[in-house]
C-alpha cells in the first residue's frame, strides 16, 4: 500500500528508458492513489441574479454551501515522453533533452449537505482531470507538480506548482497564516469604493479557512506534503458564454497530504483550499449604472465599478480505500 509520504525514486530510476514498477515510481503523487471521502466541504460563491424592479437590476446571490465529496485517484500507467533538444534550440541542438511526465487521473463528485432542506444530496460539482509529476524535467525545471482540471461549465485549468515537506507544526501555522491573509478571504475585493448592498457572511456565521484547522486532527510529530499551485502558474480556459459573463482570474490552490492519528489509529488525510476571483462590471451604486445599451467597459469609471467576487472551496478528506494492485503496477515508456 502506498504511504502518504512515498519515497522519491528520481535518484535510482532511469526515467524514459525502461519500464518502471510499483506505485513508488509515481514519486510525490503515490500517496494520492485510492479513494478519498470527506464531509467537511465548504463552498462560497456569489452568482448573478437578475431582479425585476426599476426596469431590471443586476444583483447577486450568495451561496454558502456545505458539501461531501468522493475523490478517486488512479495511476496513468505510463512514462509520458515529451521529446526535444537541449535548451529547446531547434536550429543548432547540442544534444537530446527529453521530458518525462508521470501522473494520476482523478474524478471528483461533490454533493450538497442540507439535512433539513430540500437540497440534501444535490449534485453541486463534477470534475475530472490529471495530476502530473515532472519526473525528468526538460527545459523547465521550475515546477515539480501540475494539475489539469475540466468541469462541465465549460472551464478548464492548467496549474503548475511545487511541493515541499512540512511537519505538523508548520502545517498548522500555514493555515493560520492563510486566515490572516487577505488573499484567501471569502469577502469581495473591489477595484473602487462605495461598498453598498453586499450580502456578506461573517466568519463566525459562515466559517471558511478555520474549518481546515478544526478538522486537521493530531499531526504532532508527523510529516506532511504540501502541493502549492500559485496564481502565477495557473491558466484558465472557458467557453465564450462564461468568459463574457465574468472575467475569472487569480486562481490558486493548495493541497496537504498528511498522516493523522485518531483514537490510536493512523489515517491518511487530504485537505485543500482553492480560491479564485470573478470580475463583474456591476456595482450596487447609482454611479455605476450607465445608460441602458452601454457597458461600463466603455467608460473611464469602469475600474471603480468592478466587483471582484471570490469563489472559495475547501475540504478535508480521509482515504477510505487503497488502490488495489499498487505493487504490481508497470509504467512503460510512451513515446
């Protein structure tokens, strides 16, 4: 069974040359293999809501949703070879310089938790994608892990990031630092002033990042792996309808893979937080209401009238089923 902290085989494995064996060949991603379930999810987002008054008004509806999630990681049974030349010099190459990627495919299903309401069990989100390990870097060794995601809203993500090992104390401090940072808040960020009419939800009523601390568990004396996908290495692609309704940007996500002790039993645990901003050119003030038929983007006051609504998602999951046959896995070279 792959542990939460799998050994990095980069020193001994000849990537891109011979078939590799066993899940440990997946390096830092090996601990993700298997089925994960979590009932501590929180999703905070504001969505457009048209109001039929005064001839029609742009408003927003706040969604604060608790959810459960099933997340399944399976191995990509190959060493994927990206061929190239040293320094990507296609005119006067001095030698071959290939990149080798290894990875996992995943499927996530998220359903709303609303025990006393009509939406309990309602499907909120489906996501499919891949996690990649830059096992043998080619011309760019600045990233070690990558994440590709697709959702049926017509949106896809390519995010590159890094990994590092932390201890339990560092992991808990990371959560506190994120709570103190404005970069992870669920409150709106506004390019202008005149904050009017926002249906905000204070932390004590709608807890967000504090949920990660509450569900961290006992990590004293234990190690964890942090995967950090920053905004500078994340790209979003979307269908035209989504892009025209709102500009989505500044996507960032962090995942933490750890072993936690509970009642004398050690569990493998995965926590994450994902945050992005969505710009709407509508602010609830008279200043930002142009004549009908025109758009704020055509006016000099546009930047003062942009609402930046955050979309924040986070959860804590435990591994409920290990991947069967991990020791028998083979990873041939795919050219």
